[in-house]
């Protein structure tokens, strides 16, 4: 079973053992050395593959987001879109 499948099962409320693990809001430039700045999507996917992660959160507003989700899927890793409502509405959130 791929990490992507494990992640989907966990999201559906099924028990997954061991628990699904992944990356949450990690800056790609911090993940895989200097090359990550040039290819954040590739860096994110490579780290997930190398570390056998089940999922990674992907910021939908980034220009590399679609490629990241595609690469994650190719590696059997679930990609979870992160949508920033402030970017959708164009209005700052009131704290």
C-alpha cells in the first residue's frame, strides 16, 4: 500500500497503523539543500520519497504547487492542498 493510499484511508476515518506521517508547512528551501531553491516541487517530493512519508501539505498559491502534487503522486505520496483564504478573497483576515 502506498503512502498516498494510507493517507486517504486515514482522512476517511479508518485506522492506519502505524499512523500516517508527513510534512506540514515545511519550507522546501530547508528540506534538501541549495537545490531546493531552484526546484521546490522536486525537493519536497524527493524528501517525502526518501523518508517514506505518507503525505505533504502543498501551498496551493505557490507557482510550483501543481508540479509538487504531481510528483508526490508519482512517488506514491498524498498531496494535500493548503488554501489560504486571504489569498482567495483578496482581503486580509482580521485578527
